C-alpha cells in the first residue's frame, strides 16, 4: 500500500493501530514527515464487516477486485488485495 492510500484511510477514519505497519513520507517530496498506519488484509476485511463479500484476482488485467454482498454491488479495484479492500472500505465509508 502506498503513502497516499494510507493517508486516505486515516482521513476517512480508519483506526491507526493494529497488527499492520506504518509508512511515512520521507521519500515523498509532497508528503512531509507524516506517518500513517497500513492495516493488514485481515483488518481491512474485518473493517468492511458483513458488507464484504469476496476478493477476486484478474490475471487478464493484473489487478484485484473487492466486492460487496449487497443487492447493488460495489466493485472496486486495486493492484494488490490490500489496495482493493482498502478502496472498498473507503467507498463504504464515504462521508
């Protein structure tokens, strides 16, 4: 997960502690010295709750899709499983 996505999670209200890691903006000219939490895949799935349905790997497009269990499904993409589920959490928690 990159710095920008970790920042979006924090800004969206995702908890900033757990079993994951932290990422900082030292290598990013516009990021400053802020540190953000990078949750594990399990934490991301758990945070989506019962609305999370499945995660699919597309070998054709070399990306992952995270999908909700709702009648009107939400499908979001990511380069990694973590990225896809983080994007799904963000979509589910839009303010």
